[in-house]
C-alpha cells in the first residue's frame, strides 16, 4: 500500500507555494518523493529550505500568473528545468472583499484572472504535455467552501471558486481517457495569510469556530495528506471530484 503513495521520480508544479497551503502541499509532495517546481511572484525562501530538507530538488520559477503572457513562459521554464511533469497543483489564489453594489471591475478581473483564467490555461498547457509524454498525470485544483456556498462581500471569489468546481468536472470528462486525473480540494477555514483578517475579527472568528464541527481552524498541514493522495496512484480511479477538507463545515 505504501508504494501506491510513493511519488519517487515524479515532478510536481505547484503555483503559489511560498506560503500557506501551497507551501504545505509542496513540502508534502517532496516528502512523498517528488521534485517540485514552484511558480511564485515572491522569492519562496522558506519553501526552498523545507523542500531541500527532504532531500528532493526545488526549482524556483517566478511569474505573475494573472498576466496571461506569463503563463506559457512559466510553463516552458518549469519544463526546461525538470524535463518532464507529472503533477500540477493549481493553488495560487486571491480574494477581494467589498459590498457587491460597490464591487469594482478591477477587483472582479484581478480575482478571475488568477483564480480561474490562469488555472485553466496552465492546466491546458500541462495536459498537452501529459498527453505528449503518454503516461498520464495528475491535476489538483484548489477550490473553496465558496465553490458550494455564496459567501458575503466576495462576489468574484465565489464566482471563481464555483467555476473551479465546475471546470474540474469538465476537464476530467475530457482528459480521464488520457489517464489524467483532474480533481480538486476544497479547503475549509484554514490558518493562512488569506484568512488573517477574518481571524483577527473577534466576532467573525467566534461565529466561524462555533460552526465548524471539528471546533478548530484547519492548518496548512491538514491538506498535505489529501494532496498526496490525489497526486498518487492510490487515486487512479478518482476523476472530477472536489474533496472538502473542512473540519465538517459542509456536513453542518
Ligand atoms: P495565501 O497564504 O494568501 O497564499 C496565496 C499564494 O498565491 C501565495 O503563494 C501568493 O504568492 C500566490 N499568488 C498570489 N497572487 C499571485 C500571482 N498573481 N501570481 C502567482 N502567484 C500568486 O493563501 P492560502 O490561504 O494559502 O490560499 C491558497 C489557495 O487556497 C488559494 O487558491 C485560496 O483561494 C485557497 N483557499 C484558502 C482557504 C483558507 O482558508 N486559507 C480556504 C479555501 C481556499 P505571493 O506571496 O508572491 O503573492
């Protein structure tokens, strides 16, 4: 059974892995035996160190993925560094908060460009490469509770993450026959920079905690195991599914 989770000899591309959930997944994939290419805007200093500590190699590619011309460039750089790709984790994502009646076009475009547009076009390039290589591959998209729920004051985030859930199914339908598994992870409320403001708001923090059956915020490490599972042979027959890692939030 352990062999099914072994990622030795594989290469994973993880977007937005200089911190938070992306960092935890990059390190977990390395611990499972994988070399990792990180695509980040900022220098992934900590992640480079943590991956090196596992004995695996970390390749540092810099790109602003919300810029459409940067996506093919980052992909080519990643491929040139590693020679092949086996796993893509579409993690980079942002959120903008404002009342829907005041929500600006800029906040709409910024979120949609990164959270769904870049996810689609990077997946397209990687899937072409998987098909060319001929041995399949794994795509793991990062969704959200707002792939299922409406949220408040985050219209572009909800739109983008609902699209992640739908697109995960659409791409699985086309690519499963190539032995490519497209799945998603929907994290619940996790302790990262992304949720700093929510956690600092005493009332919101209390309300959130009262609604989580596990009675705690998730940690980035909570999605390490699910990520390795979806990146491994153990999930060979899992296609188009979004796995909630939410302390029971959706069960409530
Ligand atoms: P985070 O701590 O804010 O990290 C976001 C990552 O995305 C960073 O590495 C950031 O790099 C990168 N990024 C942002 N804009 C980018 C761009 N234009 N180009 C390339 N990289 C960019 O967020 P997180 O909480 O770990 O979230 C990771 C993913 O999980 C996101 O998709 C988020 O929506 C999703 N999620 C998070 C939660 C949660 O509770 N935390 C819940 C559900 C879903 P820079 O630092 O260089 O900008």
